[in-house]
C-alpha cells in the first residue's frame, strides 16, 4: 500500500482508503460481524484512513470504527474522518449554526469514543454556505477548543469546491471523481494542488457500475440507495451511480472492461485510474465483505495505466457519459 500527503495536515494516508457508508446503512443489509471483518481487512491491507459520517446508520458506522480501534494494536495509526450536517431535516445555511455544529461534533465524539476528532467535513452543505465565513469561524473555534484537529468539506459541485478552498483552514475536499465523473480534473485539481488541499475521491466505483458486477437484471434491497435514489428522491442524484443513467452506465462499463490488463479486476482498474492523478490524495471505496475490500486495496500496487488506456477511458467518457453529467456538477 502506497501513501500520499493529505494536504497540509502532515499525515501520510493510504492512497486506497476506506469509505464506511455501506457498513452504516443505505446499501442493503450488512451484519456487524461482516462489517468488522471488512474493517479489520482494510487495516491488514495497509489502510490507515477511514471516512465515515454521523448519519451513516444513525451513528452505527462511527461506533463500529470505535470498536475497530479498540480491537487493533495500540501502535497502529488509524485516522478517522467523519462528516456533519445531514442530521438537518432540510439543508439550509441557517442549519449550520454554532449550536448545531457543536452538538453534531459532540455526538461524533461519543460515537467514536474519542476526545478529539481527526478530521471533520461539512456534509454537502448548500452552496450559499460558502459565502458565510462565520460558519468556518465556528469550525476554527472547535479546533481551538481541542474538539477537532482539522476540518474540510464534502461537496457536490466543482463551484463549491473552488469556493471552499478560499478559506485558509480548509484542509481537505471530498468530491465525486471516477471514470464517469471527470470534470474535477479540469480546473479544481490544479487549484487544490497549488493550495496544498487534500482531495478525497468519493464514489470511486460509481455505486458499483465500475465493478463490472452489475447487470440489467440486478436487484437492490429496499433500503439500498441504488433502489430508492435513482432520480434523487432522497438526496443528490449524483451520489447514486454518479448521476449516470443505469443502462447507459452499464454499456460504458462494458467498454471499459475491454481495456483490462490480464489479472486486473474492473474495480482495481477504475481505482488505479483515479490514482493516475497526483492531485488526488486517496480514493475511498466502500465494501461490506473482507474479500471485496482486499481486492480494492490491491489497486495501489498495480503499475501505472498506459497512455493508450487513459486515452481510451477519456473517449468512452466523452462519447457516452460527458453529455449526461459534465454540466450538472
């Protein structure tokens, strides 16, 4: 497992890290036993960075991570990033008040059984929030109080990411970036790299489309967002299949399958594609099974993709996907 600098934090984090949404909820049923097996496997594979949120399973994901830290060796470094803001019944700028932010942080401190959170990210707040410096002032105060070490943001749109990094203490930006969502590389990556802001590439496998395991007749549980959020019924549609029409995504994924080197899985190829961009600190694929996360982690050890492979992915995106997503996020 290779590591990269996480912005200006001084941390070196695993370039394939772990997103803990699926072990919390909204991805169908998963037992705590399977979740813990997956978490232990990622640490065994060299992962030292886990991303979660206070709303994943109503705190379940955070509590499982706290259990993981208790069960591992005390000298193992496990950096935990969590997110705050989605407890609001409706996303409003006013909802990110000092009172609410403080309460959300206290909840995460309890769930994670810690005295200070490593990294807190605002969880997809409204665009208007980036015109309200007082919100970031509250986060600065929480740093001063010793409740959080660093803070960043998780965004939906490039424009939000660009506004976020104008605030000097924003250390990280989490953004959707994968073979089907390439716009961040056009402008934002250069700006973030210049300001030494860490980039967490989320939804790296397009909700499973880029694993090569989904089919037209695949079914999803009632509590899986790939069933209930295909048109953005519950939250931003871009979070589900990266906002790509399911059948079109399947067809594009089949084009990518033809590019795979011998012995490389679709997931590994898609993750290695992300790592070809040096502005990216890490990709954060999720997983509910130990063998699934082990396969993902192996992407770090693959050789660089060839220029021909990179150009082919670009052509597939330009022809099949770009008209659907480029202008939206």
